[in-house]
C-alpha cells in the first residue's frame, strides 16, 4: 500500500486524465473573475492540477478530487486573499459532481485504514 505522501500527490497519469477530462481551466471556461490581461499573461497559460480538498487536509491526488486550473485561478483558490475561495469551492464542487455521479467529499481524504 502507498504511504500518505504518495497518495496525496498527483501522478503524471492522473494529471493527464484530468487534463483530458477538463480541457483546460474550469474557471476560465466559465469566464470567472478573469485576469485583466487574459490570455497574454503566463498565469493564464500554465495549467495546474488543483485539489478540492487540500493536500494539507489529507486530500488525495485522485481524479475525483482534482480539476485543472490556470495558475491565476489556482492562486486565487489557494490564497483566498480576494475573498473568493468559498465561491470558487462551490463552483469546483458542482463541477466535480457533474463528472462523478457518486461524488462524495468523504471519499477524497486519506484514511490510514
């Protein structure tokens, strides 16, 4: 069995599958809080795998806990300094629910047993 650290990381294979599923930033596609210089800034071009449940809280590196976000939106989600974190998490959750019929937050967290 993999240890906790390994289970929280996003493998190259999982990243590829999530990128194919999402086809780019889930927030950009919705036109959510766009960068004023979009798409000319690198923050809108570099794509990251975002965890719905943070790794620091035991969020697994699985497709059901991930979505693709540009560096701009990923920063807003993680930092929350613009007061948008809760709204972004709601959008993120609805997105994941639309992709996985049996999606459940409880299944996204590392459990030792």
